[in-house]
C-alpha cells in the first residue's frame, strides 16, 4: 500500500501478530484509500478473529470503514467471554489440535475435529456450513473470507489451550456425555450390550459402562479415569461462577 497514511496502535494482547516495530505504541501505516480498515489490520498481521473494538479518532467503527489520511486507529482485542451469535456454540478444530479436541469432548463440548489435513478451503467451508467456531494456530486459515467464525489458539500446550477456550468462550460443560473419539453422544449401557467390545479382564473387573450412540465405542472407569477426572475437575473449577455474597 502506498497512499494515505494513518496512525495505528495495537493493544498489547495483539502484539504477538505484529512486527516488533509496531509494539511500542502508535506507528505509521500507508493505505491505498480504497481498502477497508479490516483489510489494513489483517495486512499488518492480525487476523480479524482476534480483533474486538476498532476505534478511529476515538470513535468506534466497523471493519468495513475505509481509512482516510491522518486518522488515528486503535485496535483492541476480543472481549472475554466472547459471544458468538447465530448458532449454538460449537467448535471445529484443525489437524494440529487433536488433544484439545479430545479434552473439549471430555467436557461434553460439541467439537468436530479433522484428523487428516483436508486443506484450508475445506475447513473454512465446513465452519460456514455447520456454523462452527474454527480453532487453529494457522493465521492464514483464520483470514479466509468464507470462514464463519474463528479463534487463534495461542498456546502450544494442551492444558493451556483448554484454559484459553474456556476463558474466551465460556462453553457450558457437560462432562462424560460425549465420545472422545468421534464426538457422538454417550448413553448408559449394560455390560451385555458392550461385552463383545471388551477384553476379558475388563469384563471381569467392571460393571458400569457407557456407549457412543454414533460409533459404538464403550467407556468405563478404567486405569486412566483418575487422570481424566482431574482434567474435568480443573476445568469445572475454572468455569464455575465465583461465589457471590450480599
């Protein structure tokens, strides 16, 4: 861009996305006099999925605003918890977030996941078709125009990724209600119903089972249950509203 110049300042929460030279306060940016402010912000590295309020000379504008010479722009991050109107809150995760997908499903959060790399266009199209919030660490994917809604996952550690999603979107947890393998809903099942899917030791040791309505996978409180219970309890503690007095 080589036209009218504006002054633009990014909130500290967005500094991850911009060059170091733009992290110390307002800096100059050239525009072409035609492109929207949203396009300008993304051209400087920040996906619009991470942008909350846009201020021009102190006045709130939309991403469709076309900047003019001399304007002063402030870019603020998305407020937490973020509300996603237009559909029930549910997610779609890309191929790199498999552990996060399983943990969200463990909490009963509707979470679709692509275990194969189907490509950015297909992921964005599925987000739009199913009205799912796409979670990804791929900034380019989050800038695709056909995307319905999305969010950047800042951490590379699954436990921190889960905390990010819970803090940002505040999904309602329903632990132990979804299949961690396919996202289907679980139902209580008698041992006889799932016996063919069990090892002999499991059949002898356990009596209480659940089964996925979609893929048929059986679940029971096995050797790893304490670890999973700890993940659930930490998440529930994070999502419970603070006690109020008075």
